[in-house]
């Protein structure tokens, strides 16, 4: 083969095992001769030989990577070399066999370059093959034929080829106009053809395009990086893009581009020699580079295509391929993703430090007039401002008082300045100074609490401290949760980032930014709470995660130990410990229990005991839910928490004895009379007399008014439906009135499931004259109320199902499916029976894997067992759901006996298992 190249060192297997250049060339020559003059037959024989060689080479590399899952550097070099061999073979066929040119003229020369990742010599199994065909002048018919034939062969091999045909002048002109093209030219690598022409391009690019434009290139790359990060979201999003995401491969490539453009280096390792990287920083770079490429290669091999998004289902498979295994309390995939996010954090820090340093050296200075009128910040001793960043004047003096390792972050918050990369490097290089005596130093305690409480925007300091390792050094208990991912669909962030997001939410409430959205939490803070307790409790509330025990209990134990070290008084430590231990209590009571039941409020008030705890727990709960992810908080959750808080506070102020069903029933009837004062007294008396006490105690007056109108003159064979958007709860309220019969709750749940409605709350009652009144609060798949134009279809499907025209059980067969990317989640089923949480009902709580049609399956099972369902409360946490049912048996009694409970539990588990089997077929 013409221009056959020696293989690079350190391939993942023997070079001839990946691609035997001589054997492939000989095979093509023989097959080509046998094909005669038939052009189609010629191309087919070439493609067949190359396809066979390419598949064998890919299999060799994949086998090598399976044997050594972290041998990414060798794998990406091998894929790049395999691709180069295939491309050269195609070019060889085009120039030697298809379009031979014994005596080329000066214009009939061609040089072929690999560009992009291929140019760097870094390729995943299904990376694009980017080529530049270079000619000295306008492209000739011969060159056009060679390019066309080469591309047809590569396309027949099903390679994804990106290509451009240009002259040297074209490259200079387009590179000057477009930074993407300029970057591609920067990464070019000569692979075939006229070497002299290739050298001409290299010289002209450096002299006529790159030299003197370093500043504009850096600014363009920084802007491009910022735009990409904004699009991809925070580094800790739990389904990261390995290529384009924060801390991903593109960030490392950006660093390489700038280093090559500015310092003319071909290897990032050369930056150590130039003094731009310390040895340990380059070691961090190399480890992250290898890890991320390993992940990307395994993703491609698993999916058989160029996949860049590390989705939940892929995370499990990649973790297994890379040898991660489960440990007590944590799945292998969680260990894997913690490593991923730690590498991503390291990449972010390295690129930030390197690029900021280069930006400072090359960026344009501000115009003189702007500098004269710009107000200079007053900085404390030994600090200065360098290019708008907080820098250290004398490093030796800085380190002489190790408390400065915290003061730096306080000064950053106080002045609003970002920290200079040199200062960040100094901190990370001296983390060993933060020892036990440092942590117990009163000055350090005060500084740390001031970072949380004094300057505003504490999340900015905490995030930077976390990324630099300062937070874990000062608070060693934080280290196990750093970059810890919880493998579920509920949490959008890693545990450490979730905590920082929660503290950010609290800070926003304090700055009155969420007064309209969070009136109760805002009013609590306005009345005054112990801020030290609240901030420390938020900082520690999830610190016990990732271990094989209840994180609330372990977290409380950690809080008991850490509180005094942070300078909290004994009483404050007690409160923080209680808040961490019970930080899920209010959320669970509001979302998993019927707060219309006085017993719920009474039990919650007894657990909380004081108004101070109630206030603190309410604000902490709000921040905790809002810190889970950008779409987790909604009006439904807000309304539940608001109602629970207000009822509990009222009970605490007026006495728990006021919380009784009789009082609620009397109030509800009086409110209905006021609302329907224009009704005939006789009709009003009929309405207030037709319902049993639970009806009056369980619904708001707005629902009582709707049912009064639906039931008025309703005949036994009629179904009355009222659909309305309940904006306060962010849900559609569906009210049904119809003749009562067994299983009504289940049939309604089935009808709603068929239209894709998610039930978040439901209750049903039977009137004394034989009618069922049921109300369901439902949301669409995005967690919002149904829009008005979708309500007629909803109403129509419900009518059809209730009349028996559509059988929900049969119709659900094709719709009750779990998406492929969500099947990796495993949620164990827990079923509990509680006879203490309600005065008149048994509470059955089913905690299991969520899926379409689950509520229908559960309610159908209960109905078949002659269980009367009064209400259902549904709380969804990503792929996990907790369905809580308030039930009685057919005689109106609770399920006290263990035998009855066991029979019911068995039937519910069978229904769940069959549903899962159906949903994953």
C-alpha cells in the first residue's frame, strides 16, 4: 500500500491483529484483478475485503477492552489507527486502481488529512471520520474522481464521514471566518498523499492564521465553552453527556486546543515542562482523560452506535463492564457514577484554572476611561484584584496563617470577586494544613459559619470549597457524599450538589426572591428563626447517605458529633440533631397521609411538639424538596405542606382537643349553607342530610358545592361528571356522582389510567341514598393540570369505561409499559398496615415501582377482596411511588387480624408482580 504507516506504540493488541496492511493490500489487488473491468464488481470486492478486515480489527480492540476495561488510551489509539488504515486503503484503491495517474501535473496533487478527534488520534468505536482533501489550486477532474471514489467506498463501509475539499487559500480564508473550522485545522494530521503540500498548509496556517490571533482564539473558545455548559446544565446532572457535558471530554479537548494554539505543543504533557501544569495536575488530567474515554468506548460498544448521553440504563451496563460491584448500602452503578462525577469535577477545575490563567495573560485590557471611572474594591491585607479576580499578594505570608485557607472564600463572598486560579491552586496544594486542630480553632468555626450566614450567596463559596476539596477537609464527614449519585429518577443532582442547591434555596427565601411562590416559608423567616440551626441542619440533613443504614438516623448521629465542632450551643445541637433525624417527617405526612384526617395533624403535632421545631422543619422541608431538581416542586406539594403547617400551628395554639371530626363536620355543613344560601331550604336540608360524617370531614367546601349540584335531580342510571382545574393544587379536579356499586373506585382509576392521567389524590364516599361521590385530583404526564381542550376526551373515555363500553383491564395491556431507559431501576416492594394513624380506617401503604396502571391494579385487587376504599393518597418519587389507602372491610371495620393483613398483602404483591411482568414484556 502506498503511504502505509507504521503503527503507533501501545496499541491494545498486536498491530497485525487489528489491521494487517500488507495482507489486506494483497487481498484487494487479487480480488480487483479477478473483478475485471466491471466497476461495480471492483468496488464491491474492495468493500468486502475492507469490511472483513475492519470488523476483525474492531473485534480485536473490543476483546482487548473487555479484558482491561480501563485501557482507554490504547483503545482510542487503536480505533484511530484502524480507521487510518481503512481510509488509506480506500485512497490507495482510488489512486492506484480506479484513477491511476502516472505523470501528474503540478495541479494534480492531493493531500488528505484527518481532522477533529480523528486528527488527534482519539476515536471511540463509532466516532465520525472527519477528512480534509487538500489540493494546491482549484480542484481538478482527477482529484474530484479520487475523492468521490474514496467516499463511496467509505460510505459503503457504513462509516459516518464528514469531509471537505479545499485549497490552501480556502483553508486560510474559512479558518479566519469560522472558529470551528479553525479548530479543525488546528487538529489536522497528514495521512495520505503529497507530503510537501501538507507541509505548505502547516506553515501557512501557523504564519498567516494562528500567529498573533491567540487572544481572539482563547476568547472564542471560552465563549463556546460557556454556551455549551449553559446548554448542558450543571456538572452533577445525573444523566450526563460524556462528550459535551460539564467536566466531559469536550472540556479536555478545549484545553488541548488552546495549549496547541498558544504554546504549539502536540501533547498536554508538555504543559508541565512549560510550567503551566504541576505534575500532580497533569496526573489528574491523564486519569480523567482515560476514565472518560473508557466510559465513552463502553457506551458505543454497548449500543452499537455513537452514544454520548450516559442514560440510566447505560449506567448500569457500563458500570458492570468496567468491573464495579455492589457493596452494602450501595449499588455498583452508584460507585461508578461517584467516580464519574469526581473525574468531571477534576476536569472542571483543571480547565478553569488553565483557561483563566491564559485568559488573564492574553485577554484585552479594559479601555483607560472605563478603568478610571470603575470603582475599585477595598480588599483586605494581602489580597489584590488581578483581571477581575481575587488574588493573593504574598503566598508565604498567606500560608503563615492557615486560617487564610477559609478567609480566602469569605473575602470572595464579601467582595463578589471570583477566586484567581493561582489562589485556587495554592489552596488545593495545601489542604494538609486543615487538620483536627484547625477544625477546632474558634476562628475557623466563626469563619465557616460566617460563610453560611453573613454575606449572602453561601452556595457560591460552598460549591467552590467542595470542588477544591476544602469542604471535605474541614468537614471530613462530607467526603463520603462528595459526588455521590443516588441511582434513581427522583434526584437530579449528586448528594453534595443537592445540599448546596438546598442552601441556595434558603438564601433566596431570605433575600425575599421567593415571597410569592413560598408565602409560608417567607413569613416564617420574617418572624425570625435560629438561622445557625437552620443552615447547619440543611448542610447535614443528607450527610448519612451512601451507607447501609437509615441515612436520617446516621445523619443525626453525625450531627450530634459535628454540631459542637461548628460552634453550636448544646440546645442548638439538640435541635439540629432532631431536624436531621426527622427531616423527612413533614414531607411524608403531607404526601403520604390524608391531612384531612384530624388524626394525621394530631400525630404530627405530637411528634414536632414545639412551634420552633415546626417552623424550622417546614422551611427545611421546602428547601429539601426544591433542591431535588428543577421540576420537583409544584403547587400540589406546596398546598399540602401549607395546609399541614397551618393546621398544625392552629392545633398547637388552640389545643389538640379542637382537632376532632365532629367539629370539622359541623363547620363544613355551615360553610355549605353559606355558599348555597340562594337554594331552597328544603333542597339544602336534603343535601346536608344525605351524607355520612366522613364526607363532611374529608372535603373542602368547594367540592361540597360541586357535589351538591351534581347530585341534585340525579337519576340512578346517570353519571354526572365535573372537571375543573384546581390552580392552587396544580391539578385537575375530577368529581363523579353516580349510583354506588362495588369496585367503583377501581373502575374510575382504570378510566383515568387509560387517558394517561396520574392520580395524586382521591377519595370516594357513599351517600345514605345510594349514590357514590368520588373526587380525583389528576395531572398529565408532565405533572400539570389538563388543559381545557383535552378535557372533552377525558370526559368521553371516563363515560365509556363506566358504561362498560371499554374494559380498562383489556385496554391497559398495550399502554402499561415501562420505558427501556427506566428499566434499570429496582424498587423493592414494601406493604404496611397501620391501625393507629386513623380513628376509623386501616391505612395500607404500598411502596413500590411506579408504572402506568399500577393504581388500577391495586384498587382492582382491593375491590375483589371486598375492601372499601375511602381515600387514596399518591406520592411519586421518580420511579418509586407510595400509594396509601384508607380502607375498611365489608362490615365497616378495620383490618386488625394479622391473617387478613397477610392475605391482602399476598394478593397485592401478586398484582404488582404480574403488572411488572406485563410492563416489561
